[in-house]
């Protein structure tokens, strides 16, 4: 298991952490996790559409960075470190007009000073919508 102190992250706590910031505005909710992965969902509606009625690529990237950053934060000692995004990329593969998308983050590398996470976003029919890769910097709290 990759999670700090061998404890599974609290999905309710992760959702609450974003309650006064972008994740709440976009309707992002953490829904499941396993020994080395975590999932969150986001509605495809007026908050996440681009002007032509499809899921906005930026909303997909916000979902990917939210889930990857929160996953990174659950791997490190929170009394000593914080994770911040360094780089993110995304390939948008399929449009979505309504419903929900589900993102799952898995680590590719969990180093002392950087993490790399892969995030795959699927629609409700389990069709791949977006593939993203997020690099996080692990920063000592005294340098924050």
C-alpha cells in the first residue's frame, strides 16, 4: 500500500478539503480508492461545458490535477511535506455532453522530491475520454 501510515484515505475528507475551492465549483467528489489508486467523479453540465456543449478540456485537466494532487498529498508525511503541481499534460480523446466522468489516478513514480501520476478519465460507458500525466514537487513545509 502506498498511502501514508498504511491508512486508506478518507474519501469524505478529500471531498471536504475542496469544499471552498475549485473542486467544489466543478462538483468533484472522491468516490473510491485501493492500495495504489484513487478515483473521483465530476459532472458534465453547465459548470464543466465549453461553449459548444461538450466537456471543457480545462475541466478535465482540473479534475486530473485535483485527483493527482490529493493522491500525492495522501502518500507523504503531511506534518513535514506538501505536494504542488509542476507540470501537467492531457490528451482529450472523446467528447462528453452529459452525465459524469470518472478519473482514476495511479502513481508512475513516487520519489523523495517528485511524484509522477497517471490519470485516466472515462465516461459512464467506460469509454476513455482523457489521459493525463501530472508531475508533483514534494516540498518540505519549512520551504513552502
